[in-house]
C-alpha cells in the first residue's frame, strides 16, 4: 500500500491510501479487520469495516476509518497493476 497526501477544502493535509486489488483482497479477507488513519497515514488493526472517527494509536487523532468505509467514501483508491 502506498499513500498520497491531499488537502481538504478547509486546508487540512490528510493521507489517502492507494492499494492494488490484491492488497485490498488480502486486507479485506484477513483474520483482523484493518483500518487506516487519514491523519498520519498509519495502518490500524482491529477496526470494524464500517469504522468512522476511531482514535489513532500513533497520532491520537480521531481519523481512523475502516477500509470498506474509505472505499465507500471515495477516499481509498484501488490502483490498476500494469
């Protein structure tokens, strides 16, 4: 997985996860539920798929979302493999 930074309308800089289809499938069907912190770009584990605004263990911001939720929100990008 890679990340790309972007600016919100309010000017805040956040991180966007970018995954291949294989990475998403492995994360989606793994034993632990995975999430992602938009604030610092770190992975989060033990997060429900529809999680919103959980507290990040790394940066202490309430910006952890489940991967499926990020996909539905249009933030998680699935990159094509060349």
